[in-house]
């Protein structure tokens, strides 16, 4: 119960602080009482899936699992039934808790095959469940406490702040970096459980005097376009993560929210998730960098032959620290592929600048190698998104039987035809980045956080 005791002790410093959603609210004190009482109902359960319509309800169950020392498996109804069923099949928890009809229901699964791992996971957070077989990252109590305490050390929020959590707790960045960190820092929490809707989010930022908000570059760029520049804007803290971000995108966001400290952060589920952060006072000079490792984190970047890279040379990023997962549930083969001698292979391509800043270039499996040139889809997407006509952009490589690897661009926005998009590309892109195939589409598939589904 060391994780629950850690959180409880922090929450007791701000017992009258509130957690809200729509018209419902409860204090930290009431949350503690609920969690410890509901934990008694979880006796005998080894792993419990959390599948609630309300994110506030999901947070209540999550803390109850911590108090009961039951492994929590967060799910999200925003991803749909098929996605949730894939995870349930892969992990096979022995219970599911829902908030159907407004009441919590504990559904015991009789044919569960879940077996307690050697090391107790506080959480199993699943990745790659949208199109492939989910992998369950096992995060221990030490992983969670280490990461939360490291984030709390640099994140300049306190009991005077109100955070809007608009994404599902299914995401580790939201669960650890937003919800649990907010509890530790004594922040007022407001949940939004609706579908991805930038206009609704902007309205909530204003109506509830939100001071703290976290999101992807895509979402924050959308908000910056729709937002009216108001001098008395209440937003004081912004965290950007989840996608690679170019310089100009970062500067546009900073211009739209002049009163906010902006943190550019990087992480992955397997690292619980936070790995590095860029301090706000450095953001305007280095918006495309994700800064420096957290207190408990070590980093290295290596080439394909395993040798350390030089400054400004791109390689694969590896991470080490007490935040690194225990492994993938019931999948020792995949675990051995990504964890070697305590080092976690992120699969992300990165470099260190002359000033020691970490810069992420993209996923190694998204990299397009065309005619010997390394092309990063996120760089193309960031460059095109700067045009106000652009809605969404998705770039990928494809294999042409005659010409080899080529670039495909899928784009939404206010364009009359593909010719206009070609003109935009000629203006904003280098010659080697020019797409060979352009599709002007109505929508681009996204997850519940507004992040493009690439695979």
C-alpha cells in the first residue's frame, strides 16, 4: 500500500480541495473516504479493469484499486467496444468495474486467466491496442511514485490552480502526469468526459477559469487558432506532449497563450511515462526540444550498431531509471526485445543538441527512407499545419513497384482541389519532402486524445 499511502498523505494536506465533473464534485477528503471504503469490496480481486463513462468515476475506482492493492487496468469507452475487448482478451482481468446507470458495478469474470506477476503491478497500461495486439506495460508502485514525485518537483502548480483533464485516464500521460500529479500538488481537478471537441474545451477553459491544461501539439494549435487573444486569460500552465512539434507550431501556441508557462514534455507508457521536460523559460528559444531528463532518469542515444552518437547525430533513444516498467504482462519475449541491462529502448529517433537539449525526430517505424534520404513524417506535418487552411495532416511512406519508397500525404482543410495543396507543399517543404501522392480527404482517424492513429 505504499503508493496509496504516498498519495493519501499528500491529499491530506489539502482535504477541502475539489474534484469535479459537470455538476458533480467531491473533496479530497471525500475521495479518500470513498477509496478506502470501496477498496473493501475489491477483496480477492487480482486485476480489475476500469471501464467508466465518467472520467471522475474512473478516478475514484483507480484510487480504490491502489488502496486495495489490486492491479488496475484502465480502459476507455471513447475508443470503442472493439478496442476495449482486445485489451480484455489480452490481459484477462478477473473483474471489471463500470459506472453504468450511475452506480458502480463490479463484474467478476469467471473464466479469467490472469496470473499475478512476480512483481506486483499497480497498473497495467496497454499500448498498440488500436490496430494490433495490445501490450500491457506493468507499472509498479515504485514506478508510479518515482515519476509522480519527479514531475511534481518541476511542475509549477499548486492549490490555487485548476486543471482541466480532457483526455481519458487510459493514457499514462494523463493518469500520472495530470491526475496523480495534481493530487500530489493539491490542485483543483475538473474532468471533461466528452468526445474530442476543441470548441467545448475552449469554452470550459473560460467558464471554469482553468489555469492548467495539457494536450498534443495538434490540439493546442487548433485551440490557438480559435481562441481570441484576451489579456486576462486565466491559463497559466500548458504542457505539450504526444507528438513531435516544430519550431513554428510552438511559437504560434506561445503567441496565442501569452500568459502561460509552456512545458514541452516527452515520455512513453513504458516509462510511466515522463522522461524529459523543457523548462518554460527556455520554450521560446527551443520550442522543438523536449529539454532534459527528469531527476531519476538516465538517457543515451545510440546508432544502429549500438555505439553512442555524436552531438546533433540521430540515433535511437534509450531510457533507464526507477520509472521504467517491470515488463509487458505475460510477454517475456517482447519484454526482452525492449529492456536490456535495465535500459528501455523507446523506439524513438532522437538527438542531443550542442546545448545538451533532447530533440525527438519521430518513431523509428514511421521513418521514410527515400533515395537514401531520411524523411520524418512529423516534420512535414508540422510545416504544413502552419497554414490556416489546413485541418489535419497525415504523412506516411508507401512502396511503389516501379519507383520504390514514396511519400503519401493525406490532408483535410479548406482547399478546392489537390492543385492548391501542391502549391502549399512547394511553399512550405523542401524538395526531398515533396509528396508523390496527395489525398484530399474529409477526415483523418484519431484517438480519443485527438492524436492521429498512425498504425
